[in-house]
């Protein structure tokens, strides 16, 4: 940790040290196609909950994959804790479709990410059970994925990401396919998990209300090619006039830049 | 439908089939020499069993079958999986496969005899060949069909290297398809057993050939029934294993 005049710079934690740093990142598919997303400069601080919103096709999910090291940016640099290497990033990924391995029981699904780590069998089991407890699915360890509801499957997906104890949780429209009630429940659960664990969360969604409800910072992507058109801090909460105003504001913002 | 109902119906079907057959044979519409009656089969079984011929033939065929089946299945799954995984290898072997594939196993009989003699090895080779192609194509399609999202999941959770990807994602994901290939091979394998033995390799097929030469059609039927039973048992056992292995499916 950096020190100033011998005193510990403790504000590095409170005001948040940069965990994710994107510099001039552009993203495209295929070598000859024009880029879909350009000029992304983004610094995400430790412990923050950042939502990325924008119409479909702007490259939100791909941006998340670039941060995860699964997709290569066309230009620019990505560092996690100042480390640019794409392998072994301390991230946990949660997909929209839960994406459980159907041939593994719940507890073995949660252990997937631990199997590449130097962790004993007993320790793997302990951490998987702990992660299941975090998402309130203790008691479901021996179930097969097909026996679970959509919401439960998504909880297992979150547990699997949390089991590796990542610094960053990357979530790709994780509640997009759920019914409204389940979605609300899981949103509240995610707020709680964020509060309890202090993980940095990067959350992609096309649902503005979800973004305003969950995140403390909202990045809006738009235009062709897309770029960051707005970067707002948010504390509008869940209901009330402030919430609706914030959502409306963002909606206009996106409509202005909607040209796809 | 309940399991008991479906079992009872299957049994009823077999009994009806046998009764019809017996009726046709007894009625004299067709000469007895052409269609032996099924009631002649138990006596034929007893005489073949007492002389020890039946057991010897079953054991001989079973050993050709098991050697050929395991060799063909192992190689078929391996080559099919490899071709599905690596595009370059796939392209390299694609036309060789297209040239060899349409040649039926029995067309290889001359070479099997030249290479292995009239021996156990020749029969196993022909069975392996049949089983190989079935498993090759089944595994190829099954591995190709593995959800790409699951492969990405593997990469995201540190299981992207060849070995973990293969054993934790690709093969489990392809398993239902690979198993149906194995099952199809199980049946085709028995058909090839008979074809391979017809030219004199000791086993069920050879015994059928001998009996038909003597117009002992009831013995031919006995061995036909034997093959049917052996196939039925192997298929049944396979299904038991399969339903256990795939218990994660709905």
C-alpha cells in the first residue's frame, strides 16, 4: 500500500483502489468487421457495484468477457489489479442462462472453479457448502440441476462464481430470464451478498430499473459504434420519485443515443 | 404406461409371434423342411447342449464379439472425438473416411482371411470394423454437438486446458450421443458375428452354415434364437448401465 509521509494511505480502501482498469478498449467480431464498441476508458473501484446498460448489440456482454479474459479486445488494455495477463484473473462469472453442467449435482457444479486450484477435496467441499449457504441453497447440494427452478439454478450459478472467492463478480444479465417475483428476490439477495462480502460487481443488464435499483454507478453505452455515453453515480434506491426520475433520465439518455 | 403393463405386453407379443409361427408350420401350408416349427427348437437345443456344441459355439462367438466390440468401440470413439475436436485433423482425414466408409465389413472378408487366416482374429477384425464406423460417426456428431456455452464456461472457470476440457466438459456432454452409438454398435456387432463366421471360423455362424448344409433347419433356427437372445441380453444389460450413467437426465 502506498504511504504518504510515512502515514498509511488508508483512503486507498475507503475511497476504493482501482480493481478493473480499461484503457481505450475497442471491441469487434471478426478481423474485417467494423468495431462495435470503441474508446472505453473505465476504472472500477474496489467494492463498487457498477451496472453497464445499453441496447442489445452494443457489446455489453462482450465487454464483460473482455474483462474476464475470455475475449480479446481489438485495441487497448485491460488490467485487473494492474495485471494485464488474461489468464487466472480473480473473477467469477455469472451467465444469463445459469449454465450449470447437467451431469453434475449442485455441489459438484459449485466446485468447478475450485478444481483448477491447489485446494484439497475436503476444502473444496467446505467452500462449496459455504457458497451454497451464501445463496440460501444449503440442503440442495445433492440435487441435479434439472430438479431446480430457474431462480434456484441462477443461485447455484452465483454460488459457483463465489466459491472461488473472486475479487470481482462479473454478471451477464443474470436475472434477465427470470419471472418478476423471482427477479426481485434475487436482486435483494444480490444486494445482501454485495453488502456482506464487499465484492466488486460488474453487472450487465438492459433493464434500467434493475440497474438503478442495484448499482451505485451506472455506465450507459450507446451509438454506432457504441461508446460510453454516460457514467453516473446512483443512489436512487428502489422506489419513490428519485428512483423514477433516475430511470427516466437514463431512458432519455439511451433514446438520444439509440441508432442501431 | 406402467413398467408391468409394458412388460406384460412385450411378453404377449412374443407369445403371439411364436403361436402364429407354430400355426403356419403345423398347418402344412408350407413344407416342414422350409419352415421348421418352433416346438422343434427345444429338442434341437437339448441335443446340441448335451454334446457341448452349443456352449462351445456361444463361447467362441462371444469372444469374437467382445474383442471386436471393445476394439471397434474404443477406436471409433477416439477417432470420432479427435476429428470433432481438431479441425485440421478432421480435414486431413475427411476424404479417407469418405472412401473407406461405404465398404461394408463383409467386403473385407478376403483381406481378413489373407491377413489373419481363418481365425478368431479375422472374425474380431470384421466385427471391430463394423462397430468402428458406427461409433466414429456417433461420437463425431455428439462431440460436435456439445454446447459451446459449456466450453466457454470451462474456460471461465479455469477448465479450459485440453485434459480438463475433454474430461469435464466435452466427453460428459457428448456421453448421451456416444452411448447411443455404442448401443447401435452392440446390435450391428452381433450381425457381423454371424457374417464373419459363415466362412468357417468356429462359432454360431459356422454352426448355422453346417446345419443348413444338412437341411437341419431346426438347428439353424435354434442358433437364430440364440443370437436373438444374446443380443437381447447384451442390449438389456447395456440399457441398465446407460440409465444409471445418465441418471442426471430428466
